[in-house]
C-alpha cells in the first residue's frame, strides 16, 4: 500500500483556538495561550485518530517578500495586522512542533498553501497518497491523486476529487479558475461582478479554464442559462482581471523555502528536556503532558 502523508494548514487551527478558547488560558508569565491550546489539542486528536507516520505543519510566516503582493500589491490589504499576543502564540505553535519532532515549515515569500502545495507535489512523485488537513476551499485544488483527500477536520468533512467536483461544481484542477472568476473577498481578490461559484462553474462546464473563456467571450451569450448575454458583457468588461486573478488563486507547487526537501517522517520527541522546558513555559498540566509522551 502507498504511504499516506498528512499536510496541515496550521493557521486555520490556530485561529480557531484563538476564537474558541478563553484567553484565561495562559503561559507561566500570564500571557494568553488559548490559540496554542486549541492548535495542540487539534494535533493530539489527529495523532490519536490517524497515528500518522508522515506529517508536516505549514505556517503562514510574515510575508516580507510576498510572491503574491509582487503580482497584486492590494492582495490581502483589507486584513488588519495580527495582534502581538497572537503573533507570539504562532511562535509557540512552531516551537511546539519542533520539540514534538513534527516537521514544520514557513516562508517569508510563500504562504502555507504554497508550502502544502509544494510538499504534496513532491510527495505524490514519491508515491505518497496525500491528505490535506484544512477548512480552506482553495486547497481543494491539490486533491489530484486517486487516493488524495481534503479533510476539514473540525467538521469531519472529507472530500476526494469526485467530492470536490460535487461540492464546487468543478474538478480540483479548475478550482483556481473558479476562484479567479468569482474573486475572493477574504484575500481582497476582485472577481467578475455578478459571477459567484455557481455561475463560474457554469462557465467552466463548457470552457476548460480562464484561457479558454478569454478566447470565447463572444460565445458566452450562446450558452443556455438565463442572463448569459449579461454575463458575456461583464466578462468582456472585466476580462483584464482574470490572468492576474488566476496567478493569485493558483497554489504554487514548486516553491523554494527553508528545508523544503526535509523528510516529513515523524519519529517521536527528539529531546525530552526541550519538551519539558516548553511545556513548563506553557504551563501545561501533567495530564496533558503525559498524553503526548504516551504517543511514542
């Protein structure tokens, strides 16, 4: 049987902990660690359920040399900066992975999505099956192998390539095109006005990607759906958005980042002294500490 790798889009689970758990959870110095608590509990549950031999956590680091802002300076410009106490918790989460021996990756140029995309591309070429652990729809574009999956852990929703197509109306390889047409308010990517997921999937059922749509704008009005002439006019008016949008929504699968070729095999806690030092700082209970030590 093929080996399976679990590639984790870490930020979602850190932010979830930040919002779900009370900030009365603190480290030994009284600083909030609710996001760390949520993230580490999520990881523990994943280890209990799947006992992964191959696992990696991708983190969104500070984008001082952002690949996407070079393409579109307004990318994510609508987002307020993260509060300092949350930035500190991100550092704790990465340190937690290191002391647990869980391979972790970040980049000042590429986002966690691109790290996951690059790792999945590499691992698939090494005959791994890949499970993308995320609630982010963008990452469904990486479900390319017959046994690959996208797993929204909190909701228990697992999609293979057919499941992606059923839920979004397009195959995984067209998810970036779908998002380029519809835009993404969260990332400040402007789409074609009036084109949501449903309309975008209608267009992509006939035209196999942004390039094909741009070559056939004059034929959109001939499609058999209500308002096709209006959509043709809108696509024609805003067509200049699409090539840039596609570059923004397409996940990079050949990124270069620190240790990008590092093995993602989990072999247990490399240094118990460092483990206890961090857990002391995080003010972790003996019970939770013993649970982790019992994993290996």
